[in-house]
C-alpha cells in the first residue's frame, strides 16, 4: 500500500519457468508480483546470473568488479523508471551485502542478543529457512512462555 501510494511497484524476477514460480509463490503465501525471465537475458544483463563461459573462465562480473566465479546466481536489486511516454530507464542497482536492507529481517536480527545465530563456518544465509521448514513451531519458542505472547 505504501509503495503504490508513492507510485512505486515491487516486482521479483527469477529465471525459473513461471509454473515453478507460481507454485512456490503460492506455497509461501506471498502477495507481491513475481515474474519469470526464463528464456531472456534479463538476469545476465544486470549481472546477477552467470554463463557457462563465466564458469569455465572462473571469473564473472559482479558488483561492478571481476570476481572469482562463485555461483550461477548472486543477489542483486535494480530500480527502473518509466516516464510518461512509456520509456524505461535503469536508475539504480545494488548487489551483495547492499541487498540486506530490503530483507528487513537481517537488520532486526542484528540488534538481538543472538544476532543471526549463524552456525560456525556457515555462509551468510545458512540460517534462513522457509516458514514451513523450521523444526519447531513459533508457539514452541521461548518467546511464547506461560505469561503469554511477547
């Protein structure tokens, strides 16, 4: 609601075929718009997906630098502006740790006693689970004692 009232729209883009996206979108219960770039160069053009040639070479352009090849996909957000004539302009991109501000849970957890509770030697997102993959239910948490919900 807040974004629409500022003439802003959030759209997630993934390379998966749309039927896979739609099934996952429904499973998670998400409401935002999610589209497929499958069969296009969109993710490659914005340097968040990498080619077999990048992999074979062992390097890829990511976050405006040439890096050792890390993965087929890396995080990134881009912003576009559509003017009154319908022309679209790329106005901003952010990658790597700069993407954390959109995933609001990172900043919130960073203020708590356990932080992100990352396991030793784990990567930056090894603690993330889908809502239906956590071993315990939220109501079994120590935050939900006999004194009621905190």
